[in-house]
């Protein structure tokens, strides 16, 4: 498995959770659970991805700017998650914030898969691609 395949698997989990979350209504147990699950998945993915994908990409001239941009997007999503945590789930703007998070997340995942992966594929060796995937997956399993 390459780092790209490992990341795509995690991206699908995030897409599924955000899709389910924005279909919920009010302050329900389902909404609470989905939000907690999404927060956890985003956190473990973000930490492992930055360590085992973006830091190596920042060491390469060709991918440094794109890697920094993606890490900045992680921080923007963290801020949206914090806003959601600070807002009552049955408040009218909670769903708007959740949809803002969905928009930001889908944009980030698509950009990563369609732009960053292509650039990274040119600068990482085959061994790096598999080693990074192994390290990434170990960290995800440890924290899940």
C-alpha cells in the first residue's frame, strides 16, 4: 500500500461522517455521536498526515508550498470544529457551520487527491511511498 491509498481510505471515512452529520437535525444523540466521531477522525488523520506526509513534502522544493497550504487548511478546519463545539447543536447556525466544515473538508480532500498527490508522486520514491503508508497506518491504528 502507498501513502496515497492509505490517505484515500481515511478520506472516505471523513466524507461519510460529514455527509451523515449534515443530514441530522437538532440536539440528538445521533448528531452528538457523529460529531464526536468526525472530530476524532479529523484529529488522528490530521496529526498522522502532517507527520507522515506533509513534513516529508515540506523538505522538497517542488511540494513545499502545497504542503504548507494543506497544513493551513487543517488549521482552518480545526477552527470550524471549535466553533461547532462552542455552538448549541440545536441553534440555527450550527448546521450552517457544519455545512461550512463540509465545504472546507471536501475542498481540502479533493485538492489533496487531485493536486497534492500528483506532485508528491513525483518527489517521493516508491520506498518512501510504502514506508510512509506503513508509518501512517500504524499511527492511525494506535490512535483509533
